[in-house]
């Protein structure tokens, strides 16, 4: 249990076994597996994800599918991760002094992981083109950029949305690096100090993904206003409303930081706490509404549309590819529940548990899981918007041939 008095103050029991850098690396590797599963299932039900993100198709049936290439990359990353973690356990034996002394080992693996995925074009036989595309997309969206639709705009939006769910993971990555390079404090494997580097930097890191998506929404609004306004495009108000959704994340981060950094050893002012509750509620409910009504195009919140006679079920839509109506209702309920994990802190008993390192890690995993589920339905919605209705049910849809798509956009050599 976190806070075990048997260990020295710099460490909690969870961090003795699973230090912060390994937790960050675990979630990153998990994301690769999750993306592979997304690609695999959507491929099975006939949704061509590569064409939606303007990624080159396979030139022949002899080339491995995109999800198989992703699984291979995830297997290699997982094998290296398991080896690095076992070596760390072998050298430290959960001894607090050794755990602190060997903090460079998990950071070395973390550097290798990020290098392979993003920075260093090595292992050309291991999903090289996919990693190259990831690097170029990250480079573009890192400054809030957004490709044109023909060049993969949907891929930019999808990745930027995923980053909003990894905001806490990115903050933990910064914290681990900050603790390693500062002159005192125990190193990267010590109890995480989320005030490392000052009171402002960690909140800024957490706000960055939402800021990226906000700027992308404003870019889309600007493109609509500069183009020809039609009934189909509208005047761009939906993009402004979407930008407002991402802006609601900032008060949550600000009031959370104000509570954490209250001085004098006294509890934070009660008005900070109340403002934080209101900000969390607004952000969670607004985001939940947007998931259901806009990202998934479900009719649950539209009284007129949900009574249409051709809907598959109440509050859904006419075309359902991912699964039966019961699955959609389950996912809607799950999305609302996981959007409101912050409410754990409202309970005097659960609030203390929610601040343990193990609990923080579980909450991060739950948000990553929510985003993984969200991707299935967001991609399905984009596919429906871009493909005409055939009048077939989901069980009648045939698996398309992905090997001969003439996809516009950047080409990469097929190497895996």
C-alpha cells in the first residue's frame, strides 16, 4: 500500500516495485498494442482506417497487414521492456537505496523507447513507414498544425485527441526527467514530486494537448470562413464550440494547481475547491456530450433525430458497424463513468486513496482505456461520413481489399 511507513520517506511501496519511468513506459507500450487492436478489429468489420488517415495501402497481398506490423513493433517493445524491468528488479530487490541508485536504468529504457518510436529512424524492418508517419504527424501537430483533408487531416485530429488522454502521462514523463536532472531529491525513481521545476511547468505540460486541439479547431474555423459557406459546411460555429470544449480543461488544471500549491501548510481555500468541482463537472459533461453527439454522431441528445423510423435503436443511428445496439449503450455509460473519475476526490475516504501513486496510475490507465474505446466509434463515424450507404446491415458488409487503394498523400517505402 502506498505510504508504507516501512520504507524511507522518498519512496512509497508501489514505486519500489514499479518506479515512475517504468509506469510511463508501460502506458506508451500499451498504446502501441491498443492501436494494433483498433486497426485489427476495424479491418475485420470492413473499415479501412489507412484510407481515412491517408496512409498508403499495401501494394500486394504478400505484405503484412497494418495491424500485424503494429503487433510486431509492440512485441519488440514489450520484450525489451520486460527485460529492462527484470534487470532492474534483479539489481534492486526493492531496496530503497538501490532503487534510488539505479534510477538511470529505467530512464535509459525510456530513452530507447522514445527514440525507437519517434526520434531515431532505426530498425528499418520494424514498421519503419508507420514510425516515420508518426514522427511527421507529431512534428506537425506539436505546434497546433493541421493537415488538409487530402493530406491526412483526420489522422492529425485523431492523434491530437489521443494526446489529450495522455496529458497526465506526459506530465509524469516530465516529472521523471526533472527529478533525474535536479541536484537533490533522490532521482527519477524517488517518490514523484509533481511540483518539480516549479508550480507552473507541470500544469503547462498537462494543458499542452488541449491547447493543440484548441488551435486545430480554430484553424478549421478559419478554413470554413475563408472558403465557400454552404449548408453542408455551415458558418464554422461547430468548430468554435469544439474549441470551447478543449478550453474547459484549463480551469480544471488551474484550480487543481492552485490547491496543490497553497502555502503555509494550511488546507487550500475552500473557494478553490468549489471552483475546481464546478470546472470538472463542466468539462466532463461537455466532453461527454461531444463524444456522443458529435464525435460518434449518435442521436441520444437530439429529440427530433432520435425518433427517426430508420434508426437501428433508440438514440443511436441508422448505420452501426462496430457491434449490436447494446454495445453502444454500454459504451455511452462507460464513457460517462470514466469521464467523471475526478469525482473520487469528492469522498473523504476515496479522496485520500485517489492521491496514492498506485491509484494515480490506475486512473491514468482508465483514461487510456476510455480513449481506446472511443477510437473505435470515432473512426466508425468518420467511415460512415465518407462512404455512401449501401443498404446493407453490418452482418452483410464484405471485407474490402486494401491492397490496391489509390490513396493520395505522402508515400513511404513498404518495408515490413
